[in-house]
C-alpha cells in the first residue's frame, strides 16, 4: 500500500528564507513590546531617567561629550566637543548646560565648544551656604578656565550667565577674545510685569505643581513647549528639592549690586561685544540693549541683534538662527 503524503500546511509550504524572516519579525515584535513596556514603566516610575536619556541623545547629536573637572571649591560638570576657536556658553538662573545642546549642533562643526553647569546648578557641585552671586561665580569661572585649559575664547552668557560673563570679561580681558550677552541680567532696562512681581516679593522661578510650572514656561517662551505630565513631575520634584537654594540665590541676585552688575563694568570692556535679544523678552526687556550700547565706551566693536518670534530663551526657541549669529560674530572676531 502506497504511503499517503503528509498534508502540506502553509508554514511548511513557505521557503526557508520566509520562515526565518517570520521568526525574526516575531522576535523583533516581542522585543519592541518589551521595550515599550519598559519605557512605559520608566515614564511612570522614574521619568527623570527619560530626561537624562533625552539629554544624552541631544549631546550625541551635538557631538559633545560630558566631562568633569575639579576647580576651586567645585566639581564642574560640562560638555565639550568640536574643533576650532573656543566658545564657552553660560546658562541662566535655575537652568543647566542642557539648554544649549540644540543650538550647539550648529557650532561644533567649526568651533571647540565648552558648556558648563555653573556651580550650584545642574550636575556641578554645590556648597551649602556658599555664595553663588555674580562676582563669586565669575571668580569660580576663572578657576574652571585654568583647570580646563581654556586660553582665549568667545564667552557667551544668557540671562544670569550673561551677568557672570560680563563681570568675568572685565576682570579677565586676557582670556576673553569677544563677549556675547544674550537676554542678559545685569543691565538697566524698562520695568515690566516680571520686575513688578519681583518687587512685590514673588519668586517666579519657584513652582510646586504643573499649573505653576506651565505659568513659568508661558512667561519664558513665546510658544511654551508641551511636556508630558510625568516629565513635568520630574522637573517639579527637582525644583522643590532645590527650593531653598533657588530662594536664597534669587534673593541675592535681585539686590541692585547684582541685578545691575554690568552697568558699572561696561566701560571697562575692551573686546568686541554683541548683544542678542528677543524683541518680546518678558524677563529682561529688550531696552537693556540700549544700556549696553550706551555703556560700551571702549569696545572696539559693538553689535546688537534683535530676534522676532521668541522670548527669553533664543537658544531654545531659535537655535539655528542663534547659532548662525554667534558663528558670524565668532568668525569676525
């Protein structure tokens, strides 16, 4: 009796390469499900890890590496990358070095870029009870420049970082080839709602819930970024943990000798100076540019650029345009 052939099923009918491909696709689907579930758990339970992962992604795109160095009383955390003339970028109040990463993508192809967390902020160390006002930070910056081997550079400071940069440039003109002040603290400007709130005793940089965080973002950005809820929660936890430091440092910075720290040093600046402002800056009014231009008696070159469609953070709202402005200024000086 002849053997009856086994029925041919669709799976055995497929060529070997198709069966192998299906197995691989199934494996990839399982991996994707596992990773998705893992990401979901991280988002729910440890959203701060997603913030760090996103920073690492942006740093990779900007071609910068994270480094640390001990200088003075601080362990500095900073990004460094690129080759060419050196540009040092200083962030603002209650901010960190990650604020510059999107813009830095437009700089590292042509420049050696150094982006520190200022002492007390981000991942740089903090001394409890230490002085973190403008003059003290400018002094620490010199220790960092020495430890990091920075010789002659373009110094860019935004908001609080601008005040620190200007004071540092006045104290160390041998190091600062050129200075860019972006939405900078330290200059007299037309009183606005932000100033009136500060005079009324409010600290706009403190928030303890999502509504208060979103109010601050609306004040800083023309188009506030949409942040997932758990990412907002991670930022809130960090702000609450830093509350005492933020309050103490803000109280120091709003004193006249700090809030207008650049006014008396402008005439000392003998390097090219560029001011970069957004027309609709709700924190430091654009009228500060007039103070800057009128006070620079000895600068060999004075430039001023006003951007539309942004607020207090041009490097975040207009990163490409801001990078091009800084590139042009750096190449010219």
